[in-house]
C-alpha cells in the first residue's frame, strides 16, 4: 500500500517562453508526488537539509543539500521528492525551456 503524504506547495514566480521559476515548500514528510521533468532544471536550496528521492523501481536515496549551492539535472528525470527533515524545507527550481 502506498503511503499518503502531505503535498509540497509550489509557488510559481516566473513562467515565460524561456524559464519557469518555482519555489517549493515542504512541511516535514511532505512530497512533490511522482513526476517527470519536461525541461533541464537547476535547484537552489534555501537552507541546509535532506531530501529523500524515490526513483523508478522504488529505489530511495538521501540528498544532502547546502543552502545556496545549486545543482543541475537534465530533462527526463522521474522521481518523488520528500522532505526528510523535522522542519519545513524549501528550494527554488529554475526550469530551462528550449
């Protein structure tokens, strides 16, 4: 049985022909839900913290993130992202449109 989790809360700040900039806020244990990235993207963590990443086949890993240290991923990533912290967590996602 799949565990039900609170949903992470997205706020879209910019969405035009070039980029989409979204702030994601997660209560402890909240998740994005399963999704596929349609564009290359950059994530900028707003605090130090940990996110659980669930990928195809249910494989789980923990990402240790540092405030302000961005990372890049290519189009096509499929996963669920879960706040593994005991406090609210947030990051800004910048999607790069072709």
